[in-house]
C-alpha cells in the first residue's frame, strides 16, 4: 500500500532521517507498520532534532517538501498566494499517486487536502481531526470549513474521520476516537504520597495564551497564600516563558513554581508519577494528551470543560472541571485537598479509565482503518 500523509506539522531532516513532534510521530509510526510506501507532504527544514522530536520508523519514505504558510496577517496572506500553486500541485499529485490518503487536521495543509480530496471520491481516505470537534465552540473559519467538508457525505466520500467525542450532527463519515501513549506493559498502580508531605501540581503544554499557564500559576499562588504546601512544575516552552518567569519571581514564588522546559517522554512519565494533580486551563483542546497521560499515572486532572474533556473526567467524578473563575476554582481545589480520601478515590478512577486506552488497543483500531 502506498500511504500518503498530508500535514502542517513542521519536520526536521537530520542526515537520512525525518523528525517531528514526538506525540505526532509516535502515533504515525503505528500507522506506518502496516504500509509499504510512505509519501509525506509537509514543511521541512535541515537541522538537529530537539528534546521533543523523534523520527519516523519506516524504510521507504518519499518526502515532498512544501513551504510553510499561514493567513494570520496581510504579509503572510500575500506571501502565501505565491506558495499555494506549489503546495496545491504537490498535494494533487500525491493524492493521485497514493492508495490511501491520510489528512491531518485542523491546519492549513489539511484544509487544502480537504478541498483537493473532493475530486478523488473513490480514493480510500482517513482524516485525523486533532482539534475540538464541538460544533458550538468558537474556532477560526478555516477550522469550521474543514469540519464542514469532512462531515459532508456529498463532498467527502470513502473516508473515516477520527474525531474526539460524540456530537450532534455527526455524519457517517465521523468516527469517535482516542489517542494512546503507553503500552499495556507499563500499567501500574501508583500510590501517591500524602498531602502532609506537600501537594505537587504539574502543567504540561506550550507556554502560550491558548494553554493559559498563567491561570495555573495564579491558582497555585492563591493556595500558597492560604498556607498550603504547594509546588507547580511547568513543562513546555513558548512565547509566554519570560512573562511567566517574571511574574512568579516578582511574587516570591521561585521556590514553589519551576519552569522545566521541553522534556522527553521518559522524564514526563516520572513527573506525572510524582504529581498529585495535572492542570490544564486550556481555551481549546482535542484529546488533551497531558490530561490523559497524567490520569494514566494517577495524577488527578484539573481542566477546562472544552471538547471531550468533560467526558474524560466523567463530568467531575474523576477530576475537576474549571469554571475559569479564580474564586470558584480555588474553592474546588481547597475542597479536594482537605478531603484526601476523596482525592485518592478520584485518582484511582482516573487511572483505571485512562489505562483502558493503551497503544495496543490503538494499534488494533488503526489496523481496522487500513
């Protein structure tokens, strides 16, 4: 089978290998176990991979480099107009040549792929919509257009679209799905240390406005002011790093709040195991891996009620849904910290649920799609 991937993910070529963001590549390597040839259409640069990059594991990769582009401002729109013919031609020729088309959405490359695939109704296709499928959520028009095309059975045929959660208005094209990180062999029951030894929070994600790390810091700050022994480790990088660091240094929180930067899967695994809570006050998510991974190791999730997060947390039975009101959310956290038995009960429920979604189950589901 000749398998084509059309994605906006930025890639790095180092010697003869192609690298990308580890969670994405880790997932795609499972798909690639069952294909003979791989064609990748994506942005590419030459360089050295970072801590959070891993390589594709396949012997027959044909990489079709295309320029990165966006429509975020007038300058980008103008330059993108000149890039589009090259990108459209590459995607068209790859779709024509491949046996199975795999679109990664939402994203600018995914949008072009969504439009071009309309002209190939007989081609076998899958699409992974990694964002929020909730039709009521506020999203860029390009995201809404991709969802419309993928969901429309007249425009898009012979496809299975993997989306997180179940929503009203889903067509037969849409298949509710999940993401997995850990294998069956890594399952273990984690006994968290007592709160009297200190309560440990962890944030894993980009340090950007959309992930809202500042809100996590402010919640922890208020708990500390009320006399609780709290620490928060933030894993990730982003444009807000300097402002976040300035904030907690200015407010004498350097001992309790630490920026850990980007780290690999092994370090994050140990951090989750040592943490009581995983917090993600994100404005938008698909299937938040940080929450699912934290739950796998018994870290109780504290997250906003976006996308399928309420389902993941069983509407508060195995975690805490944030109101994004500092006073109300502080009350929720104090309530659970004061009741350690309740915490341990919910932690066990969270772990039991998340450990259902192993890489073995994920691979079984992928095989059926191919």
